[in-house]
């Protein structure tokens, strides 16, 4: 009998930045303020509900890079 393959969740840019956002001590609200991207949109991207565009991904990564390494934002 063939083994069933369990579907894997979609891996998006949001999943990649979600952990980094938490490590940086940023709330979704603050990340939204820094990027100009709606908080709800960022949340859905982090949960894998949608795939951010390249431009949105770049904005988020630039905001995360701008946060001091001690997490103060």
C-alpha cells in the first residue's frame, strides 16, 4: 500500500520574516508603520494565507535590517 503524503503548508516570505520580526522585538503594528503595509496583510503573510510581492518582501526586510540588533525600535 502506498504511503499517504501529508500536504505541507505553503512557505512564503512571511514565514521567513515572522521569526525575525519576533526576535527583533517588533509588533505587527510597528512593522506596519515602518513598511506602510497594512497590519492585517502582514499577519496573513506570516500565517501563510497569502504570498507577498517582491516589493512587499523587500520593504519588510529593509525595515527589519534597520532595527537595532538589541531590538529597540
